[in-house]
C-alpha cells in the first residue's frame, strides 16, 4: 500500500474514533462526566474512561429536570373542615408549597389553620424527607362550596 493511502486510512480512522467519542459526551442521560484536580476540570467519556485516583469525579447535568408544581384541589361544602395534601411523585421531594382559594374570595367565611411540609408520617418531624405539602384545617363557614388548592413544589430526589 502506498504511503499516502496509509496516511489517509489512519486519518479517517482517527476522525471516526473522535466522532464516536464526541457523540457520547454528554452521555445518554445528558450527564457530563468530569475529573477535577488542582483547580482544573477534565471532561471524560465515562464509563469507558474513569478519573485517576488522585482526581475527584464531578458530574453535572445541564439539562436536568427542574422543580415542578404538583397540585390537589379539595371542594369544601358549607360548614366542612378539611386537611389535604398535594403529593410529589415517586422519586421527588417537596421543596416548598402553599395553598390558594380557587374563584371568588369570600370575606371572612374561609379560614386555614396553616400549611406545612408533609412527610411519610402523619405529622412531619425534623430530619424527615418532605413528600408533599399539606393544608391544615381549612374551614368553610360560607353558605356555598369553595375549591381550595394545595401546591407542592417538587424536585428530583437524586
């Protein structure tokens, strides 16, 4: 084989190899894998390449799922008192929440004792993971039904 042909075949092989490596960064989940050492980051093609023992792996996902709002609406009949929760989906945690009266705002006949994070236990305790947002003690003293919506701001748990 002529020398120029060998060089051409080698150049094509390198270009194809570089294209394959480039195509897997970020990975199929959108994660960019890097290694960190001495104030420098090195992008790697994980899992085929790993950080050296002296490096710290740092991964980030610029396209990660952002927090979302989950809701639950309760219709309260006249005289009814209710406590209800907007739950996050499995794999999400609540980062905040609240409530809102849907529709016209009656003057005085609707009261709410409060709103709190909801854990897997009936009453949240320090150190528990919030899985939703609970509206406590909604009392409808009006003569008509009202819709009250609980909101939970939910983010991926991992």
